[in-house]
């Protein structure tokens, strides 16, 4: 990660208080500790901040042209298929795409497991 990416994420965290309003209007709750544990089973280095950053990036970049799709609205494969194309449209970096992907896939699994 470059310094500029780090600064960008720093700024994201500063604004995340503000943006949590956007997040709650979208019906997307802030990531929980259970989700961090779930995410770490797949991606060791994942932590609460990276999931939060993923949520923030998702709500700020992915709802401009269409609604913010629910993580459960698509299968894992469909998310993986469409994200690279959508990342281009949203003009985000590969690192940002990665954070969004991990947030979405974790939230998806978490929601599914809670429903059981
Ligand atoms: C510049 C506009 C734009 C932005 C920004 C954008 N999208 Fe899209 N998205 C579209 C359009 C147009 C479609 C429908 C046509 C298509 O699938 O190419 C679409 C379709 C989708 C679909 C449905 C795909 C399907 O197969 O039905 C998903 C899921 C999606 N976008 C997710 C995202 C995510 C995640 C982001 C943020 C990284 C994002 N979009 C940002 C324009 C955008």
C-alpha cells in the first residue's frame, strides 16, 4: 500500500462517522466483531477497520448509478464477476475494490449464517 492510499483510508475513517448515516439509510449496518472473525478465516490480515473501509467505499462509490445492491442479492460468483467491471465504472483502485469485495462477501456469508 502506498502512503497516498493510506492517507485516503485515514480520511475515510475520519468521515466514517458522517457516512454512517449514509450506511444506515442504505440498510447496511456497521461490521460486527463476528464478521471480523468470519473474514479472518478467509483473509488472515482482515480487521475491523478494513471491513469498515469496505462498507464506506461501497456506500460512497457504488450507489451513484443504481441502488446499493444488498450483499445477498447476488451469489459470490456474481459479485466476483461484476466487481472488476464496476470498479472501472466507479474509478476506484484495485485496493479499494479488494476492500469492497471482502466487505460484501463477509456480509453475505454472515447474513446467510444468521438466517439458519
Ligand atoms: C458509472 C455508473 C456505475 C457505477 C459507479 C457503478 N455501477 Fe454497477 N452498474 C452500472 C450499470 C449501468 C449496470 C447495469 C448494466 C451492466 O450490468 O453492465 C450496473 C450493474 C451492477 C450490478 C448488477 C450486475 C448484474 O449482473 O445484474 C451490480 C451487482 C453492480 N452494478 C455493482 C456495483 C458495485 C459493487 C459498484 C461499486 C464498485 C458499482 N456497481 C458502481 C453502473 C455503475
